[in-house]
C-alpha cells in the first residue's frame, strides 16, 4: 500500500503521508506570519536615539532624533520556498539645533524587509532576514515652517536618517539575541514535548 493512502474501507484511522509531504506541511504550519512577526519584533526592538549628528555646511546643524519602532506587519508568500514581506512602521521625533533656532519635525517612515524560511542541519528551522540598506527605508517628513523644510533639504537630513536606521537594524539582526529568536531547534522542541508526556 502507498504510504500516503488511507487504511482499508471503513477504517477511520489516520491518513498517512509521505515523509516529504509531512515535512512541507510542518514547515508551512511552523513558519506562520505571527511567529515571524514575533521574531522580527525581537530583532527590531522598540525605541532608540540617534545623534547629535553634524549636518549641512561645516556640520553647523546638529540633528538628534528619537525613533520609535512599531509592530511589524508580515505577509507570507508560499511557493517553492516560503518567503515573507515585512513592513516595520516608524515614528521619529527629530530636532535640528542651529543654536539660534531648534525646529522640530515629525517623521513617519517604514522599513521594508525580506525574509526566507530555511531548513538546516541537524534539524533547525531558520528565518533568514535580508539586511536592509538605506533604499529599503521610506520616510515622510512634516515640519511647521517653510524655513525648517528648506533647512532639512539643504542639510541632506533624510539620507542621513535612512543610513542611520539601516545601520541600527543591521546591528540588531546580527546581535546574538536576534539570531537566537530566528532559529527554532525542532529536535529540542520534540524532546521537550515527549518529556512532558
């Protein structure tokens, strides 16, 4: 009898699967959008500060910002491989210190990440996250005055914010805690489950 066939007629026992089919189904259940969102949330953290950074001619403008990272939104794509489109919203309170004036800005942004679910020896499930660059970060800046807006553009603040956030997220992805959050030791989980029976 084919290992994937059901038992004899009238038998209400389990429907057996091939090992390969079982493995694929297990993978699709194990790497849910929620589990990946939780792992990415551990990577991103919740709040950090940047600056003061010298910007503009002679670094005359000192930029500081507090970046608040919101809960990630995850979309799963199931194909030959299982991949994820991840969007992490940002809220940034930014101040440019010109000594004589300190205009404030409210910045809304988003980090776009890509991740892939991978299997590894001996029996590991790994969420492999691509490291973002400045191009993967979008920001929208609002300011109270035309002068502040012109200053932001002149000093090249947007590009610096994107560079800094990308560097911060890459550092978080590479941290030992974040790496651990992205790895599930399936054998250890099974052993723990059996031990509790």
